[in-house]
C-alpha cells in the first residue's frame, strides 16, 4: 500500500540542497567580488548550482509535507498532522524573524527595519500553512486537489511579470515584505509558493501510484524528460503558446523564464536521487537531510551573526580569494554539520519541546 511507503530520496535531496546552501552562502558572502568572473567556467558552474538551491528547498518541502498529510488522511486521522503542520509553519516564520534579531543592538536601543526582512524560512512556513488550507478544502477530492496544485504553481510562474516590480508603498512593511523585495526581502511568497505547489502536486502522484509496479522507473524517466523539456524548451513552448492564444503575458514570461527552467533543474535532481535511492538509505547524506532546520539556524548564526551581531561576515566580508574561500567553505560545512549532529537536538525534539510549552501556556489561559 502507498500509505506505508517511505520516500528515502527526499532526505538525500534535502541534504544536497542544504550543503549547496552552506557553501553558496559562505562563498557569496566572503569572496572578493573581483573574482566573480562570468567568463570562468568553474564560477559559472558554481553559480548555476547555487541558483537551484532555493527552488529545490521549496519544491521538496511541498512534496514531503503534502505527502505526509495525504498519508494521515488515508489512515482516517489527519487532524493531528494538520495541527502539527500549522504549528510548524508558524514556528518556521518565528525562527525566520528571530534570526534577524541583534540582542546587543536591541539592548542599546538600536532597532532597524532589518528585522522585518523576509527570508526562506518565513516563506516556507507560510507555504506550509497555505498547503494545509488547500488540503483541508480538497482532501476529499484527490484529482481535483492535484489539478488545483498544478494550476496554482503554473499561475504563480506565468504571472511573475505582473508582480516582478511590485512596491506596495501604502501597505505596512510587515505585510508588504512578503510580496515585494523593495524593502530588502530575500524571498517573497510569490513566485516561491509556486515551487511548493508543484512539489505538493508531485506528492499527490506519488501517493496514488508509488506502490505500483515499475512506478519508480517510469517516474525517474519522467523526471528527466519533463526536467529536460523545462530547461531547454519551456521558453519556446511559452512563446508558441503566446502566439496561438494571443496572451501577451505568456511571451513576457518566456522572455525572462528562470522559474520553469529552475523547476526543470529540480526535477532532474529528483530523478538522479530517486534513481540512486537504494544507495542512500541510512547514509550520512540521509542523516544530513534530517537536520536541515538546525543546520540552517547554526549557519546563520556563525556566518551572519544572528543574535550577537558577530559572525564571519563581520570579519571577512568580501575579503577572501578563491583558494581561501573554497577551503573555508569545506571547513564551514564540516563544522556546521558537526554542531548539528552532536550539539543540537533533532528537529523533532525541538518541535515537541516548543509544542509542549505552547500547550502548557494555552492550558494556563
């Protein structure tokens, strides 16, 4: 039965994404800009792989979260999973904001708008909450749920030209920052929720068919085929579709088509790791994939100086040469993973403790 199938490749994908994020943030933050040579093949490969990190995170988050919701619903008891999902979404949003806190600065009366900047955790947290809402509405209609998720993802991507330069000057920054990068937000809910929606769509396909014979082979081939199409032909397809339908928005999307091509990269990555799944069970890669939240928090503290204001960025910002930054990135990944494995409790442990504290506070009210 599909309900008992565990998707082991998910942890491997998450591990790849978190490791790419660690080295990507380290190199981008600390390497001297004079070495950013767009004619250098190695730099271009690094830049390309760095660009698929965030799409991978959002897509895999939507996939695993919705897959677990579907499993719980199939067992006839998805209410605890829904509550857990809402709590996890709010927790990610809270942690995302907390990483922008400079305790020493606040104690001396220095508070700036940097606290309201939106990053990946807030967007993933809000995406999970939105997916819970969609699941609650459409869970009794599996195929409609799939169509809705695919349509939302498609519309998020296609409509990107309409909100690309959105400013929302009259909207409070706390809210506007989820929709516009004008005030310094690194991520916004649009278009990034589109990746979570596509991930959730993939989860519905997995859930319905993963127990079938040859599903894995067909899925791996589909990941490669669709991924290749999106990377190399999606712009042409959108342009042709624009000519056929007369919808100018399709042409505008094709002219700046990074969203569909990055989704193609993610699908190819899924294909590679799903095909290699039997080699990844119980591996160190899988363990890293189970620690993504703690790894993210630790790297933010060490690199950007969350809470204290003192991180590697303060001392080495844009100052390292390629040799120094490559060696530093490798050491940084090892140190962060080491702390995550041996000095930080598991994500599940942290969630349970915070949830218990919340329930206790709720009971006292």
